[in-house]
C-alpha cells in the first residue's frame, strides 16, 4: 500500500470492547502504532472526550456512535464496526461528517449456522429438559418425543448468507430443506423454495429464522404465525430479537403448539456480561436460551477483526470505500505514479465542476477521476500528476459544500 497523507506515527486508533488481537496485529504490521485499546464500551460523554483526537475508531455492538459523539469527531476518518450490524451508529450524521463506516456482515456466517444445526439436534432430542433433570438429580432416560433430524423437514425463513449455509449443513445430516425469501434466491443442493410462507410453516418440523430487523419483520412471529406452524414443531431464532413476540411464543409452548424453542436474541437484552436477564421464555419445557452468542466463536471474532481492519486500512491507504455503509462505494485502482486527492462533499449540483475549474486553473494533469454518490453525499477521487503543488489541496478544501478532503501520496 502507498503512504498516506498523514504520517502513520501520528494516526491515532481507538479500539473498544475487546476487539480481537488480529486487528491490532494487522494495524501494527502496516506501521500504525498509536493504538489505544479499551476492553469495554464507553458512555456517550466518555466517547465525546476520547474521540476529539481520534482518526480511526473501532467498536462493537455496545458502543453508541451518536450524533452528539460525531459532532465532536472532526479528526475522525473512519469507524469500523467489528460486528454484523451498524444499528449502533448514526449513519446519517456519519455521512454529514464524511466518516466512512465499515462492518463485517458475513464473517460469522459459519458460527451462526453451526449453532442452528446444534439447536435442531438438541431440540429434537429434548436435550434442554434432560440436561436440567440430570443436573437436578433426576434420571430421565426416555425416548418419548425424541427424534433424529434425519428425514425431518427444516424450513428456513430468509435464504441469505446464513440461511443458505444452514441449508447445506442440514442436507448433510439428511434433512429435507425448504426455504422462503421475499426475493428470488438460487437454491443450494436439493433445497426447494416455498412460494408462500404459510406453506413452509405447515410443512416444517423445524423453522429457523434468518431475517433482518426493521418494521417489515417486527413481531412477524405472532399468534397467527404460530397457529400456522405444524403442531409440535420447533422454532429457532438467531436473527433479531424484535422479530418474535416472546409472550405469544411462551403461550404457544405452554399450549404444546410449539414443541420447543431455541432463542439467541431477544427484544430486550442486558447491556453487559453478568447483568440480570428476565424473559417470559425462561423455565419453559424444551427451551434453549443463549445470550446472543451466535457469532461468538474465536474463529468468527478473528475473521471479523481481519475483515474490518483490512477495510479500514484500504480506506486509509488508498481511499477504497468498498464495504462502507456511509461513504459511497468506490473501488479504486492501484495508484500508478500519481498523487491521489479524496474529496467528500454534499451531494448537490456543481461540485465536480468547481473542482475541475481549480484543476484547470492550476494546469493540473488529471490521470484518473472517479465519482460515486448517495442521497446525501458525493465521493470523488482524483489521481493527478505527482509534481502537482500541495496548494491545490488547499484550494479544493475551499470548495463550497466540502465536507472532508485528504490526500494519499
């Protein structure tokens, strides 16, 4: 990678919430050594004080990057969310501040898929109640209500990266797989698409949810949904807590409409490890509850660390913004003996014309120019002659609607 416009020794990186050491190692291998690590989330006020001098921020799901925090982040170039989602970040304000936000939506796919398969087996064998009984000193050696997963039908709602991986693993166990997705998806192996969700619910011995959060899926698992499931079938939710009405699910378990449940996510979750947790799903028959650990394996955390740190380094070193959820995606070519200027601006007409006017005025030879926009901002990268005076950068910084400018030499 090429040298950034900031000397590496001056770039300050703040990593919160115990981000995997693989990320730290990767930063250091690229010459970044001003790295502060804090193994917990910070409050808004704490982060406001810290972020004023930070160029790169790494967080997980507990740290909230609010509008107030971002208002104090004038030096911040990029933020890495070392997790799946970016709900903890005010994305609109990140756009307005020209802060590139990266995450790792697929790095824990295998970890989640394996836990789903484990839950399928444990629920069908009624392991939760037998485990508890054995710990309580009762010997429940009984095959009643216990089944192999081989030959059973697994219904997958949401056939994306995780859902399709579950599909492959389930078939390897001899299960029949059907799936439903709101968008057409190419099936893997012998999996079959269901045209209607109701059809999947009626046919499945086990239903597993792999859907995004949001208004479209909020409480999709409600009394109506549960009544349409095959009586005595199992339900698995490792997607989002808010997609399931936990009171309706608890009622369905008590009434034997549901034969079992595995839930790893909940509508309301504690802030930190060791905090109290209360749910209507506790202490019910054949229910397996886990504390949002679907992606919590050492392999997944290492993969996430390498993935997000790699994206941050590419953005720092080359301006490549592929994978950002805030800065428009530019897949930039390798610089060939050129000086690269990166300009983020409000998405209004005339900005590129202003920049080109400055280039013409200074008789700058433009080797390559790349532009991408979203609804709020535009991102332009220009490769120019290396002999160009540094004063050009100052002139471009004065352009109307400029949010952030930096260079890569």
